[in-house]
């Protein structure tokens, strides 16, 4: 029986064979706690093996190869993150709408100014011409 167990272990690489340990590489990517926002909202990720928040673009820890956590596990902090993301999306839509309005506004202002100046010149010309009685 013991022989079959060792054969199984050799044939099928069990996860316990690959010990994921922190090698110290993650300290290069250690992230400071942001002021005014949450860690996950600012793009930081957490490694459970290294027990550290890092600023890293990939989904896997550069140090131990473990999957990084990108969202909080606590229900309270999940709700906070969700509200923050929705607020950021609304803000982005509002900024885009303001840019569209700013692009349209100068065109309207130019056309109304031209119309007013041409009417004002016409009125001045009529008032200056002498009237014959």
C-alpha cells in the first residue's frame, strides 16, 4: 500500500509538492496605503502567501506565483468598493458630457454674435440717413 502511495505521488504531482513560499521579491512592489480611497479601489492587489498589498499589473504574485486577490472578501468593504466604482463611472460620464457641451458652445456663441453685430450695423445706418419730408 505504501508503495502505491509513492507511485501515485510521483505520477500525479500533488499541490503539496509545490510549496509556494515568499521569496522576498514582493517587497519591491510593496504598495503604500492610499489616503482617501481604499486599496482595491486604487488598483492595489493582495497576496495571501506573502501577506502584502502590492502594486502589480498581473493576476499572479511575482514572488510566490499565487493568485492575487483583487476584491475585498468582507461584505462591508465589497459594498464600499461597489459604491466607489459606480461613483467613478458617473463622474466619468459627467466629464464626458461637459466636454461635448464645451465643443458645441463656442459654435453657438459665434453664430449669435455675428447676427447681433449685423443687425446693430443695419440699425445704425438707418438712424444716420436723413429723412426727406
